[in-house]
C-alpha cells in the first residue's frame, strides 16, 4: 500500500483559522503553516512550490480572508490549482454531535462534470487503506456542483443510510483554475504511453506486422539444390 500524501495547510488569515483547523484535523496527515504574506497563491505559486518541496508534500490548501485555494504539484511544479470564493460556511450545526476525529470516510462527488477537478478533490481528501469495511465507515465528504456553485460538506452516515450534516460545510464559487498539459498530467498519474509496435490483428485474430531488416545480397543466400 502506498503512503498517503501529506497536505500542507497554509494559514494566511485569522478570519477562517478555526474552520481551517477543523478541516485539517478531519483530513489528518496535514502540516499547518502560518504564512501571512501569502495573499494570492495564483501569483505567488513559486512560493507554494518551495513550501511543498521543503516539506516533501504534493498537496496544499490555503484560506485567505475571502477565498479557498487548493492544488497539487508534480516534480516540484504546480500542476493543478483551484480558486474558490467563499460565499457561506458553517463550522458546525446545532443539535448534532461533533464529528469524531481519525475516522475513515468516503468521498461522494455529484455533478462535478470535470475529470481534473474530480481527481484533484479525490487526491486531496482520499484515505488510502489496504482493507475497507463499509459497515465501519460513519462519515462522508459530499461535494456537489450546482451551476458553478460548489457545496462541500462533511456528513455523518446514519444507520438508515441517511446523511446528517455535522460540519464543516462550505458554499463556494469557482473563480479561477489552472491545469497543466495533458501530457504532464498523465505522467503525474504514472501513465506511460505504449509505443506503437506496428502490429495489428485481422479478422482471424492473426497478428500482422512489418519487419525492418537490412538489405541482403541474394548471391550470399544459401539455397538447397534439388536434383532433376
């Protein structure tokens, strides 16, 4: 089983520090850093890359006074980054028991309609495990896209399989995004393009290919002689 990637949680504003800490504790495997000078990761991406390299991490999330920015790197370069404007958020909900920490959870993606964004959310929140018992999973992250507004909420799974909001819950508007080239993205996933071997199959499932050999001198080819 491969090791779960660490998340760098960068605190830049006291305004959302509490809810950022709640998110980080639920996710676990996170390193919290204070960087008040980091005001715009899209313009200061070089600083993000240095931080990730220093702490040997690939994933990051940061809360500014009005935005949430998250992303990931490959070979010490940013390959994906999303910028969300915070429209509304809830740390918790009245009448519900607070979420337990260090618990396994699932990720439910609804109507995202963008494979790169889906993959980034999964990479950011996934919990790698060699064994899974569905009966023991009590929580789930639910991420829904409704006409460009992303609802991200943490829920408790009840015995009848209903979901109970326990918080945190975010209502976010996607303002900006950056994705690397498709070739770099495939490399980050460990996908290696197969070389074309010039081999095809016909309707009888016979392999047909082209062999390239050096030019031969027919006079040097030994043939069998037959007596008449």
